[in-house]
């Protein structure tokens, strides 16, 4: 009888250990993804692109070279950095920057507003076409040089996160110089108009 109880206890203990180990690792999820990273990334990047251009157009000419400290980028350099990083980040998954692009010199290449906007627009078109040209399989393509589980979708995610980081930086630069972002001005006007209509 004791041997039977001991055997049952050992079996139950073994099942408990096996269950605990299985619980440590969730079962693979084979359901279809519910999030379309391609469409969402493009929408997000397009919105941020418009804000970069609108903010660049709102900054006075004499503030294009303003920087918060001697070791920080100027407003113009931040915007050109954004344009250049689009090529560099997407290059991590093999996208080829246009001929003549030099990532080492773009930031200091101009302080002319029209040229900065052109660089933003050109690099946005490059990013848009690159991402639009990706299939779902491309998003899942592993990039071992970036990490054991890294894939091309991670690169697009990095691009989105980087854009938001620099948009926040540019907004802070603008506000430090008394420039309210144009979309904030528009939202305030819309809210005031709505309040008047009540």
C-alpha cells in the first residue's frame, strides 16, 4: 500500500513539475495577426512627416540655426538628421539609399528652409515606397545581424519610434523659441469655433 501511495505521489509530483515547466513557456500562438503593422506604420509616419514639414515652415529663418546648447543639433540639423536617418534605418534591412546620399554630411548640408523641406519630402517618399513594397513575409524576415529574433518589422518599428523622438525634440525647440506647433494652433481655433457655435 505504501509503495502504491509513493508511486502515485511520484507520478503526481512529476506531472506537477512538467506542468510548471510548460507554464513557464506560453504555447505558440498560431492565430492570424490582428495588427497590420504596414498600414499603421505608414499612417503614423505620414502624420509625423506632415508635422515635420509644418513645423519647419513655421520656424523663423533666424531660428533655423538655433540650438539649445553648443553640443546639440540646431533646428535645421535635427530636420536633416531625420531625413538622413530614414535612409540609414531602412538600410539596416537592405534598402539602398539614393545615389549621392551621404549620411555623414547631410545634417550640415543646408540651413535653407526649402532645401530642408525637400530633403524631408524625398526621404519620406523613399520610406513610403520601401515600406509599401514590403510583403507580410518581408516584415517577418529575420535579420540575425541585429539580434537573434530581430526581423525587418523591427526595423520599421525603430523608424516609427525614432520619428516620434525627433518630433518631440523639434516641438521643444520650437516652443523654446515661442513657436506654437501649427497643428496645436489649428486645434485651438477649431475648439474656439465649436465653443462659439454652442
